[in-house]
C-alpha cells in the first residue's frame, strides 16, 4: 500500500495525487504537474511510500484555514492554525487504497 493515490481524472482542476488526512477525516488533493484553481502547485519527491511534498498544504473554506500541514518522509506535520484535534501534532501517514 502507498501513502498517496495517483489520480487519473484529467479534469481541469483534478489533483495529481490524493492522501488521507486523519485530522479532517477525508482526502486532500495535491497538484504536482499543473496549477490548481488557486494557481498553486507542489513539488513531490516521487516516493509513494514515504512521500515528501513542498511547500505546505493549506485547506481553506472561504478565508478560514481548516487544515495546514507539511508532508515530510511519510509523516504529516500539522501546524497550529489547523481547526481540528491534530493541530500542532505529527502523525504517520495512513495507507490509502
């Protein structure tokens, strides 16, 4: 099993990869080959089992930050501005189908 799932949806704003976020209880997307709707793109080290992705990933609803994290060596480092119980903690990434 891998920590990231490659997506094959080539829709205009479809992410290249998704991962499970235990803080939010859902998947988040990462764009590594094209810009997302906010004109953001990330750098991925191509390691599906222990990925590192730069820069940080921020999930917002309107102007409010819901989740803000780094992915480093297969771990999710949640920043203090997250709105969930894992704010400020680091956890191992979970396998994704």
